[in-house]
């Protein structure tokens, strides 16, 4: 079996200690309460796209610290109500083009595909950071959990559910979340922070078990953290403390909906042990799809399983 991490039988039982700070729960309670204070101000502009049997909208809504978050909203034609799928994208990417999401619309689901703040899509990030950071987003605001980049990103992605809730044709009792890599991390985080999803399907999720990830990863973006610590070794303890609030290993016990997760056993971006560190802390119905010969990449064969799980939990 190809691997550069632990053998599979060890991965299945790998449960490193959680790193939650004493105020972990109160931090997220306060964060979510503050995130709800700003008006959502969601707008849906019809988007001209040559497709039949669906309507597409260019969406903007207000996220953390006044950011304007961009998304595609794609709904099947007809009165509904429709189950829905929220899609989050990978690190440094974007929501893509509408046709990237038609596989879900073909199933009769409404889709909300969200741009992560300040990355390659159209979402903004107006948050002031009081300290510098290395290239990328992993160390923006990393000296204080109140300022850290992913505090805003997680809240923006929770608010995507609020956007769906404004649509009368969406059945909010049947909403799923999915995404690859960073999108998988955002899927896990939202499932942990909000009770509304009935299914989460994170693929090869990022932002899990940070300290081992930084030690094991052979490619970016976890290495942004080691670059920062190498430049500022005096801040190392602060770095790990901040990251503990956003570690999906620590958030995993809060997830209550069923979870379908995937892992590549030769993944050198999100090492398998980091993925299993979060998975093994889930206390909900769960299944891990293991791909022995895959690195950090889309697995076409996994789509059959995802579609089957979506049918199981989104059927009305």
C-alpha cells in the first residue's frame, strides 16, 4: 500500500488529544452571535447563461466585518420546494463557472456556490489585520483568534445558509454541504457551527490537526505556517493557540449531521493522519471513503457515492 504517513489500520484509530482552549465554546458562541448582527442584504441578479431548465443568479451578501460575499445561486425551473446543496471551493480558488455545478441541479437540487473572502473569486475581505503575514491567507491575523482570517471565512460560510433561507423555493429541512480541500474544511466547520445541514460531504479536508499537518505536509499551503514561524519564532505559541480555535479536529465533536468524508493515502498536502484526526472525533453517523493511490485530487469514482448519499438524505 503506498503511503508516506501511518498504515491504514493505525489511521483508523488515530485520536490525538484535542487542543481546545478553555473558552473555545464561548468564542464560537460570541462569534456567531456577532456574525448575525449585520443585515444580510442579499441580492440576486439574474445571470444570462445558455442553459435550459434552470435559472442562475449572481448573488452578493454581507459576511463578517462587512465583507460582500459572492456566490452563484442555481435553481431548477419550477415551483419547488427544492432540496439544496452548498458548495465551498479549494484554497486560492473560486466558485468557478455555473456549469461546474450542474450535476447537482440535474438531481433537482438548488445550488449555492460560494466564493471564499479575498481569494480568487469576487468576495471581498475588508478585515484590518494588526500584524503582517506571509504570502497567502493562512497567517493573516494569526496572532489573535479575534482577528484570524478563518474566523471571517467560517462565518461567511455559515451565513450562506441564511441566504438560502431567504428563498421560498428552497426546502431548508433538506440542505447538504460539500467541498474539496479548503472546501471540505469549510463544510466541516459549518456543519459543526450550525444545526441546519442534514448532510456534510467534505473531500480530503484541509484545516485539520494543524500541528501534525505543518510537520507532515510536503506542499503548500500548510507550509505558509512554518514559513511564518521560521520568520517569527517568538510567536510560535501564539500561532498554535490561535489555530486551535479553527482546527476541525476540535470542531468535529460538534457535528451532528451524517458525514461522508474522503482521504487519499498519498496526499502530501492534507496528510491522511490529519484527515483521520478530525474524522475519528466525529460522533455522528459517518463513513470514510479511502483512496489508496490518490494524492490531493478529485476522485471521479467518488462522485457515485456522493450522489447516492445526497439522494438518501435530500429526498423529500
